[in-house]
C-alpha cells in the first residue's frame, strides 16, 4: 500500500474509532521531542496491537509498514510531526501527537 492510501485509511480509522479511556478523552502523556520515551511507547504498542506488523503514517508522503516490535523506535524518528499507527485491517489505531500524548481506539465491527 502506498503512503497516500495509508494516510487516508489512518485518518478514516481515527474518525471512526471509539477511544479507549475516559480521563482526558483517552490521551496519555509519553514525552515530546527529545523526551519522547520510546520504551514506554513500545510497551503500549505491544499491549495494544497483537499483529506482527502495523502501518505507520506521518503524512501523505510518509507512510509504510513496520514490524510491531520496532514501531516505537520508528515512531521516535517522526514524533515531532505526530503520527498514526494502524493495524492492517484498519480496525485499531494509535494516534501520537507532536505535543507528546497518545491515545488508542478501535473501530466497531
């Protein structure tokens, strides 16, 4: 799948998702810029996604498939722009904001 289609699908998944967690609309602080905590991000990714790979989308020109076990480290390279992680079925999404917060959501079947 090309970057543009990954981006569009990630946006649609985000729009349709029911967000997990009640406090702060599900947003959890993880650190921004050089204070981004890749280890904590990877732990959250591993607990949310059970698939072997996910799509990482930054914008229409930067989107690609990445191993779930390495997604946190790849995300670190793009966190200043914000990013989305979505599973290949586009039913689960994690949104990472450039302000250092993330949230998880699922699309109802």
